[in-house]
C-alpha cells in the first residue's frame, strides 16, 4: 500500500528506480542520468557519445520511453523508472533483440548498439509487427558509423517475429 | 638444409620470428594468442581465432586473445591499410601450423609412433590403439621460444575446417549485452579524470588565463596546453567549462579559403613528385578531355570520443590507449617526455571504430601530460564530441585533375592524373618529432608535423590508387603534396584511394559518354586482369546492368577498383533517387579478397564500408571559417541515418587458393564514383565535387 503523506512524497521524489531497484539521490545533485548510471551505479552499457542527446549511444528507457541519458538532469526524472541495457537482458536471460542481434551479427564496433537496443525495445513494446520503414524511423536518432544499419534492421524484424510467435504460444 | 625463402613469410612474422611471442599453450586447455594488431570493429580477433583453431585442430572457444601491449606483443606497426588479415592473420596461421608440428613431433616421440599415425581432435592427440596425449599435457614440456620455420606448410585448402566459414564474431555477444568493456569503462584504483581545453582555431596560442575557480581542481598548464584534473567526470566537465570561460586565445593558422577550397589547394606551396609514368613523352601529349574533381576534408566521426588513461610512477609511464599502433605511440611519447622507450608501456583497449587516425593517439599524450602532475594516480581523459570532430586529424581535401588523349578511332592513348592534397599520414612513430597534437602547444613546442605520404610501394597516401589499373598505353601521374597544413590531416579509411577512384571512375564514365560506349564495356575493353573482369561481370549480373527498368527520377552508375592496385577487387553498381536531395537507394557489390576466411566478416566490412562511403559521398564535409572548424556537433556534421541507408547486396568471388587480403577499405572509392555516375545517369548532370548534394548538382548545372 502506498503512503501518500507529504513527507513521503517528498522522499519519493528523491528516488529513482533503475532496472527495478530503488536508488536515492541527493537533491543538490547536478549530475545527469548518464553520469549516475556509469560512474555511481557502475552500469557501463549506456555509452557517452556526444553529451548533447544527438547520437543515441546513451539512450535508456524512462517509464518505457527512450531518452538520452547524457543530457537528462536527475531532478527531471525523480521517481521514475529507468531501464538500461543491463535491465533489458543478460547473457543468461537475453532480450529477443539481443538474441537477434547476435544471430544477425548486426554490429561492428558495437559502441552504438546499447542505444539501438533501447530504441528498438521501445518500438517493439508498442508495435510488435513493425514494417522495415517503421523500424528505420524508430532508429533514426541512433547514429551508427560502421554501417551495420541494414543488419540491425533485420535483427529488429527478427526479434519482432520472435516476440510475436512467443505471444502466440498457448 | 637450404636457406628458407624468408620472403614467403608475412611481414609481421619476419619482424618477430619467435613463436612464443605470438602464441602460448596453457596446461589448462587454452591457446593464448598475443597478436600485435588490434580490434577496431573490423572483426580481426575472430579471424585470428579461426586461423589458429583451424591449424591446431582445437575448438575455437579454446583460443584466448590477450590485448596487445608493448610489453608482450610483437611489433606489428599500425592496424591499418587492410593489412590485418594478410600480415597478422597469416602470421598466426603459420605460427599455429608450426606449433602443431612441434607438438606432434614430441607426441610421436613420447608415444613411440610416427607423426603420420597421429591425429588431433580438439587438442587431444590420438595415435594407434588407445595411445593418446594432448597439447595441454605436453605444454609444460615444450618451449616455444624458437624461431619460425618458413618450410612449415599450413594446412592444404581441402583440409581447412574452420576457415572459409562464417564463424560468429567473438566480441558480438558481449557487445549486445553491454558487458564487453571499452576503454571508457575502465576504472582503476585512485583514478582521476582529466579534460583538456583546445584552442578554437588551429595553431592559436593561449594568450591569457583569467580568474579561475580551482576548487577541487588541479590545473595543469604547459605553454598553450591547458587542462584540469578532478576526482569525478562531472567535476572535470564543470571545471573545463570554467576554464573555457577564463581562457583567451590569440593568433592561429590562416584557414583555407572556404569559398574556393579546390582552388586554394592548387595555390599552396607544395612538394611535387612524379608518382608513375608509362611511355609518357615530353612534352606531355595534349589531352582531348580534362576534368577537375574535388573531395572536401572529412572527419572520422567515431561514435566514441577518444579516450586514454595514463599513470606515472617512478619516472615510468603506463598508458592505456585505443591507438592503432601501440609501438608508434610509445615512440612519440618517448620523444615528448625525453625518456627511453623502455620507460613507457602502452596497453591497447578497445574503443568504437576509428576508421583511420582519429584522436586516439592525441588523447594519450593529453592523459600523460595531465597525469605527470599527479604521480601515482591514473588519469582518464575523454575528449568532447566537438574535439572528436574538430581537433582530431581530418581526411585531406583533394583536387584531382584527370585528362586523356583519345584517338580519332576512339582509343585512349594517354592518361593524365594530377593531385593537389595534403599528405595522408601524420601518424605517430614515423618522424624525428612527434605527431601528437599537444606536442605543438607545449611551452617548448615541437614543430607542427606536416602530413606525409608513404611511397606507392608502401601503399601510398594521397596517391593511393592514383595509377589506373586499366591497360592504357601511356600515362603520367603527378602529385603535389601541400607543405602548409592549417587543418591537420592524417589517415582516413582508404586514404587517397577514395578521391582518386572517385576521379578515375567518374572520368571513365565521362569518356564513355563522349565515345558513346556502355560504361561497363569501356572498362572491360581496358582490363585484361581476369579477377577485375570477374567482379565487374558479377556485379553487372547482380544488378541486371543495362537491362533493368529504372524508375523515373532514378539513375544507375557503375564503378570499379582494385584497392591499392594490389589488394581486394571491388565493383559497385549504385542506384540513386534524385527526386529531392540525392539518395542512394540500392548498392550491388561484387568483391574478390582472395581466400575468404570469414565470408560474413567480409560482407560486413564491405557493406559497412559502402554505407560509410555513401555517407561521405552524399552528406559529409568538414565546415570551417577563419576561426577554425565549425562542424563540431552531429548537427553541423551530419552522417547517414537509418532511414537514408541504401539496400546493399554483396557477393564474394572466393578464391581459396589465392592469398587473403583485407576487405575494410575496398568499397570506399567505387561507391563514391558509382553514386556520381548514377546521378549523371538520372539527370545528365556531371557532379565533380563531393559531397553529391543538391547544391553541388545545381552548381554543376550552371
């Protein structure tokens, strides 16, 4: 049962849920979300790419929506739920997108891939049957310099098919 | 015993002939490889695992790779020029083959049988009956500190089990789960964080440093080199912003003419050299057609800003870097610090793809200079996005004039190719003075290292692929290497080959139009090389060249090159859509890399290179004004996005009996020319100036 007393709300506003775990942060903290994830929580999968929210390498889900962590101040997301790549899947329990990326060998250097996984997961959450153009549109704010785009698109389509067939199982 | 034909060994192995410098066998069931080439996203580690496991007959998972380091790795120079497979890969194949032979000889001796009676299955050596031993059992008794024997032959083509197959990459799963560390993720005890303030204009000097709040900050200054050290990244970023506000700069180099860069290149003092000539007469024959092509400065635009960690202790320096050349970086650091190379160790750690000489080496000196102020503490320095785009070396701008004399009968009789460009190589470890950015800014500065070009025999720089592969009866190739360098240039994927192939293959298309010939037929007419003809014919089949129906507003173009005239053959057909801003819709590519060790790896490299080349060709140019580079973010230096990427089909012509060569740079030049030729096909407008934007199309129409 949730306690909605004013003191508790104030305390809640200084909490953040990261991959299902609650963290408290200092009200005076000027840090951005990426700094918290990488330097204080040791969650390194979210990458620094530009610091301006323009490349997508640091994307995370905030209440299910993809957002750049690098220019998101902590105060702006107090009380909300953040999911990073570490929270989406692991080698033991991979997310279908991770399985599909490995199957399609859909990367080269891989530095952009965490942010792409996040964007793709958000897409498949709301649309499990996207066409290719919808996948490309969903990934358009993620930059890849190695040219693995077409493989990545194939992997997302493959993951979507896997999710659909899992959902169809009795 | 005859003297071994040393020439048959790969260059890396000739330089480091002791087996134990490359490979070790552990008693615990592993093969440990210690290659000198490094992973830059190209997949070399997987290829090395395949080659090693194949020769030794072990499961690939038994092969472990140790990151390259100056303390233990063979000096393989720089991981560049598409040489990783042919130098490092072939060295590993040979070393593994000889290791197998050494182990089998010992096994035969101990088991009392002949080597011919032995077979190997995942490291277990089996003889007749129940006789068996293993690499792992024998490992403690065998010393691999022995020189390579050039007489040892690796497996015959038909005995290979792992090479020629698409083994999944060893690094992909770790990247998909975010668990494989990049250099940016390395955290060491007592590590501090550094940032360096760069002059906005190249060559500017730090004139004054105003009031600066030093709370929690160590300020480090040496001449115009200035940076901060803090306990956290956030604090270092904030301190850098304060430093930027406090600093004022003066002077700087005169920037190139932003309105006429092509002409500016021709007006600079330059070192002129004859690249090649064939039956060329003096005076030069008159050319019946002459055209001028241009490529702008390009940024490597790595997705990860460059990063390094440095630590001083007792006058020794340890550096962790994503440099492409650990030994080269070490030698430049030794010059800067006036110390012996033995006092410096450089350890490689992975970063994002660099596509040539980006800021990797520069940031290592930044870290070393900052760390000197805090002996004992490792200092990690990460560049900003702006510095990655603007302070890293750039790919040189080029003006390329191509001309031909064509007889009345329509035969190309003489070919002329002339280049104006900065040099394409300013990597560390090549000169008497360092090539590292901060070295030019110190209180006792080193002179700006002007980019050079290696000779053609070493791959060349600006002149790479300037000599046509076509059988023209005579030619002359001239290069003017600029002696001024206001914008620092160095290696970018394919070096001068990108611009030269763009020019040659565009010009051939222009000649085809002049001579009223099909562009494919014209090329085939001047190509005797069967492998060249084969990739052209394959790509023509793939794209249904000359027969396919092409939608309105679309056009198709074709281009070909053999990278470095000695490496991979690559032919491309491009289809563009010019209804609005030109867009690449589809690329068909046929490639021949000799023996294909990992087909999917080759396709990935060719496809990735082609997409990057599409981005260069259609969108990219470094922007600058009198105050320096202005393309300092992804908004001002846009690259190709998911929605703009063409469909790409790649087919490999495998030649398992021929030497394996690299695939990483083969597609760059042909893609640019195929796109320009496709635009001509669609619009009848010849665009000779990259990038192939709507603006440049309009300019070409005027």
